[in-house]
C-alpha cells in the first residue's frame, strides 16, 4: 500500500460525503492534499488518517464486562470491590486484562491493510499521562523508580524524606492519592514530581507502546501517535520514542520534536487558523524549514473565523489560493521531498531541558523570579533573532554524551532550578574540555527530583555560594561587562536578581542593587557563566528599542564565547 510515509504530505481535517464526495476528493488531491483525517480515505489516491480512540471508538468487553475506552478514560476510579483508584476498564499494567482491552482494536489495524493509512491518530486534544494505584500499577511504579534512582532505595528515601526499608513498601504518601497532591501540599516536592513524571512515562510505555506493538502485528507499516495535545513539561524522549508521529499545536514542543526526533519521524503542527494568506504562509514555511515532513491543516469546511480549505463551490478562497501558489504547491511539486531529506545544521548552541526543571517552575517561590516556559521561549526566540541555529538536548541525552556527539560549544540552562550530581558532573567535564555553560537565575536550587537544597552541586560549578534560600531583588539599570576581551552591554528593567548568592571562585563582572549580575567561573579550558537576571521580557519587546538592546547583549555574549552564525544580520 502506498502510505507516502517517506514523502512530504499535506493532511486535512475533514472528509466529504454524499453524491459529490468523490469529486470533492479529486479537488483536494489537485490542491495538494495527500491525506484526509477520516476513514473514508482512498478516493482520488488520498491516504487516510483515521481516529482510533478519540471519541469512544474502542467498544468491547473484558470478562463479560462491557466498556468504552476514549480520550476521557485516563482518570482512575474507585474499584467497585477494593475502592482503590483503578483505571477503567482495567489497570494498564495488568498485562492479561490489558491485552484483552487491546483485542478490540484489531479491527482498526485490519482495516488499515485494506486501504492506505498514512498514520493512525489515537486522540485529538486528548491525554498524554495516566496511572492508578492498582497493585500492577504500583509494581510498575516501583520498577520505574528503581530505574530512576539506579536501584538505590537510600537515595529515594533522601529525596522523599521517607524511611522505606524495602522497595515493596514504596507507595504514595496519602492513601488513594493517585497524583501525590498531599505531598506537594506538604512541600515534599520530590514525591509529587516523581509521580507526575511516572504518569507520563506510564502512558507512553503502556497505551502508546501497546497500541504500536499490536498494530504492527497486523499492519507492519503502522505509525501510531496523537495530535492536538502535549506541551512543555512532558518527557519528550519517552513520547517520541513510543510514537511514530506527533502533531501538537505550535510552541516549544515543536522545537523539541525537531531537535530530538529519529530519522523518518512524522511530525508537524496545526495551521489554518487565519483568513489571510501571509500569516499562513509564514507559519507553514517556519514549520517546514524546521524539519517538519508534513503540513496539517484545520479544516476542510469553513467555520467561524476559519476559511476552510475549499469554499462552498469546491474552489479555494482567494486568500487560500495565494497560500497554495506560494507554499503548498511548490512543496508538493518536489521541494518538500527534497527538504525532508536534508540534515539540519546548528551553530554549536544547545538548550538544556529536563522534566524536573520544568516541574520546579511550579513549586516554592519560583514564580517570584521567573517562569520556566517563559524563560525557554524568550531565550530561544532571542537566539533565533540573532540568526543562531540551536537544538534542544535533554537529561537522558546529556548523560549519554549528546554534547560531544553534536559538537556543542554553548549549553544554555534557562531557569534550570533542578540539577542532580550526575548532571553537574557532565557539565563540569564539558566546561573543562572547553565548553561554556550559561545559566540564568537559581541553577540547581533543587535536586534532580525537585527536593529543595540548602547547598547543591551546581554552586561549585558556577563558583558561588548561597547565603540563604533566595531573595528576589528588584533590579533596573545598565552596565557593561567584559568576557574574553569582548565588551557586553547589559540593560535590565523591571527584572529580578537573587540577592542571596555570593561569588567564591567566580569573577563578578558587575552588580546592580547590591546583587552580583554577571559571574564567570573558569574551569579548565571553558567557563560556567551565571546571569543573575532573566530575559523573559524579550518576546514583548522584539519590535522596540529594548528588544534591540537585548539582541546586542546576546550577540556580544555569544561572540565572546565563540558561537556565531555563518551569516550575520
């Protein structure tokens, strides 16, 4: 079957019916569409992208008990006998019953062998996490915790402020508290963070991996995934590793997938939400040059503020015709196939992401300083506006040697408050070998599991000592610092510094309101640099003179580090 999974594709939400249906599909094909999100599919040489579990498409029974599984069935309910919160119709880690639940899907994969299916779409704006407290799920949780802690129960007890003697005793703090809300309320953040992380991993390793495994027994070319959900804070390695495609909405998650995807991975983000051509063209080209092998369009029919792909006369609206002429048709005539086979380059800059650091932005007094997603989105937009190409890396990849493998020179840690000793060890080795680590506010004030630290391993890396838990100090003003002979202009307004740090081995380049602002710690051939302020206002100031000042700062800083774009603007 011709799936076109190795070609550039245009996927459309919607389908035709009735007497003119076939003619409508022919018109879609002639305007560049290759796949429609329906079961109708194979008309006019189009593939189909069918929904599988979105709105109750799994209907069956387990041991005589009827069930409907859809994208709302990911919250556990009290078991009728034990009252323990359990997934319905069964715990995902109860292997025998879970396989019976998957049995009802086989008809979907068999249908995929009768007409070409591009990808199987499990959910629209659906879940990406879930776990319960049934015994099989608790056992899976303990197994994952052993993996996460390297089998060291003492380390878990340190993080959780617990005193378990065996792994079999490990459970939630409060009975039937599936998501550890009580632990978070009490400030035992590591319990809450680990549980939240496991919930996502569990969904990926059971629901997504199970669906993929069963589908490929019948349809070896099956690609399983979902669209319209998922975002910053997820375990992207687990998600991408257990799916064959993913189409979220645009945001940091689309930067994650283009940085972390394996060869041939299908991804995109939704477009079609404007009635004028220029923003549609701009968003689509940005998607494509960031490596997306497909365009996903909402939707076939006009609805409210959306035009739709075709008008009532089956012809494109004038604005859409411009979009087709300047974007879709050139891509479909060969340019798209060329682009998806090119390797994306970068300028030696990577941005560091971990699930724990994302979680840390929602605990303690973090909000008094910054937001994690805001820190990321502003730093990466600032880099792009300075013509720098960059990539994401994650904790898993960092520990696996990703920096050396990719030839990274500069690693940026935006508001990265959670760091473990093993991460710091890798970062120190990276700096000693000549790399630069650049962090902003409060790096490593939490452990890699979000336990608050009085003093953490990141302090030695950045050459500082914390003199308290942290004190947000308002700062405003300008100064010029010097790094490697390069003057770097700094301008901050309505900003925050941590007033409870002092330099030990770091050199202080400047101060505002009594707080050290620019600290450089030389280690071996490289440097660990701490900016005791944030750049999170940049997105709102891009078109202003304030934005130009931030770009001048970042260009000078990266030039001093030795990271520059091949083409300078």
